[in-house]
């Protein structure tokens, strides 16, 4: 199972009850974050998941409202006894931006490992159990959407394992796709696991205009998190000018992509009560939720 | 009169109910800030003084908990229609640090004017009505204390102005220390103002061990804001190691310097309820206050 949470749901500036955009998910004690605006660590403190096990931070782009909380978070992770390397994923320029910001945090007790994304339309890296793919978006500066996939092995077939005389002490290794050698014979997981089962897919898209490949990229997500800087369709011209999306545009993508659930996020500071506009989204895609800080859910393997 | 407020009273990391260290004061609509840790702008939003008129930001030093909220604040000031230059004051390296941090905020609608402090023991600059002096402290990196002085002219002597036949329409100029020419004669404020009256002095000291010149530097302050990272005297070794102060050390300086009031700030995250240790300070200096976020006061000219 994968715990997911929106740590912040605001765009542009942090507000007392709406911090800047950040998403976090947790799988078997390891955490992956996407974006880290100012006050993200305050929200994470409220959530109570701790700071030590943030293993991966992905950045959609380098506008301040998506990264201004990052340096403080690094220091807090260090003060929380983190010593393992932290993986950073983001568009080209990531290492240079991070090194500039670290002028006020030059010393850390852990290493940073950079994964700069190339310009291919759609690609993938795997870190621990997180399969991370991305898609180029259309914003004022280079920006990517992310899809986080947690794959799930096939079911362990006990009768096959018994027939092959594999000792029970080795079963767990095969379940984790590890190789087992017993009495000189090599056993691999494909000998005892059934067909691969459906995993969990979470997609995250902000900041962008709707782009052509987006519905395919987020298709069948268990959860699709998408920006809705503007709630009202009358703000279309502003959305086009500043390269953002309307609630209705996010909902159309959710519908087209047959996702299970849509969470809207990244609201304009001028949008005082985004939840009042819920029906703008649900009229198009029923399973829409207007996000709020620390909205949390546990996604299960089906 | 001068409105003063502690926007944040935390050291090291921002907490849900205690943001990072920042002080702000307001005089005739103009604002001066000292330090700007993460979430400072959230606290300022709560306070409701606005973002447009932050004219001066002074930095004590460049540890992240004193500057990590600065770039976001710059952008918010820009989005609040600020176009006038903003003055930045801080130790040597200020411009380089600020320019590094601005990698995520390269464009602003206003100019930044840098005032890098030299290594003299005690000096002063004046920006608008704020007279800013500083003192080198003893921390792990170069760090300064600030003293903000608002001077007050002598009382306007109506009988002198009448005797000199100065027209009433020119009185306000003389009150503001401006020169007046009337019927070919030059009149200056010293002709009509009494002796200079006591102004307002606010001093701010964090992060440091107690240094020799500090009591003289903060002497007779109407308000002395001083760090107390550790409340308990048993933490003396830690205070010495990390170059910080105890509540009792701050209170001793307040007493020695004959200040009117002491506000403690910059508490360790491990200090859950700093107010429980109030007596540690009041036992030494009675008019001690354990600060909290958005503690506010209006200091009057006496």
C-alpha cells in the first residue's frame, strides 16, 4: 500500500492555511516527495511522517513556489540523523539550481544524487521501488509531469514451490524477485510467481496548459493530482497567458484518461474558498476532489 | 511611534506554531525587517501589515534559519506592486548570497540596494528615518547585532517662530529639519526647535555568545530582543559549543545595559514550552518577556 498526501496546495505564495505546493508518498517506510515550496517542512511536521526517510525529491520546475522550501528541508533531514544519500530528480539545470540555493546550507551529513531529465518526450527511472516517469509540459519555463508507479509481482504459487522442492526459508527471496541457489540448482521468481498484478499509479501535473500527451501519460492512474490555479472558466485567458489550467481542464483530462480519482491543487491566492467550485470539476468528472493541505489517503493494491 | 513585532521566534527549523526568526518594525508606513527565516511571509500575512512597504531588510548572518524565507518574500513584495528599491543590509558577502538565492527569482519589479557592513566594531547607516548601527558578534560564521534608532527633534518653539516672523505655512518644513527661505532670509530648524528629545531605540541580538561590547551597544534600549536558544543553565556547554546564549545570559545583558524591556526569541525546537522558563530570566531582569510569534507592541516617544 502507498500512503499519499498533499503537504501544500497553494500556488505563488504561502498562506496561513494553505502552504505552497508539495506532494509526498510513503511506501514501506521510504518517502518520495514532488515539489517543495516554502513551509513544506512545517506541513510535514504537522503530518508526523518524520524527515529522516525522504529518499527522493522530484521537482516539476524551478519556479520559487515549487522549490523555496527545499534548502530548509535538507537541513532538517540532516538534523534528523539522515546519512543515506538523497536522490533529486528534475529538469535540466537541477544540479546548478540546487548548488546555488545551498549557499546557505553548504554542509550536509548526506550525499545528494542528481537525476537530470533529458528532453525525450517520455522516459523512466527506477529508485528503490518507485518507478518514476515524466512528460514535458507547457509552462513559462521547462516543466515536467510525473507518474509514480509501484509495480506488483505475481502471486506466489505454493504448489509450484513445493513441486520444485524449494525450501520454505528461500520463498521470501523469490517473492522479492531475488535468485535462490539450492543444492546447486538456480531458482528464479518466474518459476513460482503468477502473472504480474496491477500495481499503483499516481500522477502529478503542475504547472502547465493541457498538452496533447497528458491523458495518455496519466491513463488509468489510481490518483491523478492536477493543478487548477483558476476555478472559474471565465479565467481562461489568464490561464492561457500564465500557462496554467482551469478546474474544468483538469477534470476533462481526468475523464479522458479514465483515472480513478482526481485531486485538484495549486490554487491561486485569490481563490479564497476553492471547495466552493467543486461542482465545476464534478460536472465533468465525478470523482473529483478539491485538495487541501494534508489531505491524505492510502492506496491499496487491488 | 514605532510598531514592533516578532514574526517568528524559532531557531533551526520552523514549527507549526513557531516560525523561524524574524523581526519587523513599522514607522510612518515604512517597514524595516531583521532576518527572514522560512515562513516569515506566512506570519506577516497573519499580522496584516502588507508586503508592499518593506523598505529595508537587515540580516544578522547567512545561516539558513535567518534567510530561507527571503526569496519568497521578495516575490510576494513584487506581486504586491512594489516598485521602489528595497535596501538590504548585512555582513560581507550579502550581495553574493542574495544573488545565489535569486536563481529561483531572477526577475523583480524593483531594485535591490546592498549595504555590506565592514569589519569596524561599531558603525551606523541611516535609511529614511531608521538609524541602523551594528556590532560584530561571536558566532560560528560572521554575525552582527543591530540597533535601530529613531531620533526625535526638539520641540517646536512657537514664540521663537513668531519672533522671527516665519510664516506658519513654513513651520512644518522646519519641524522636519528642512531649510526655509522667506523674504530672502534663510531659516533653519535649529532656530525654532528646542533640544533634541529622546528617541526610540530597539536592539536585536541573535546568534552569539555574550560579547564584551554588547551591553554598551544595547544600552538604554526601549526594547532589547535577544536570543535564548537554551532556557536552562544546564545547557551552558551546548550554548558554548554552538555559540548561542542561555535565557540567563540574555537577562544579565539586559540588566547590565539598563534596557526597558527584554524579549527572548530564537528558541531551540527541543524547547517545547519556552514560557515555562520565564522565571529564569525574570529572576535576573524583571521586565523580561518570553517572545512568541506575532507578539506586538507600540513603542511611544516619551
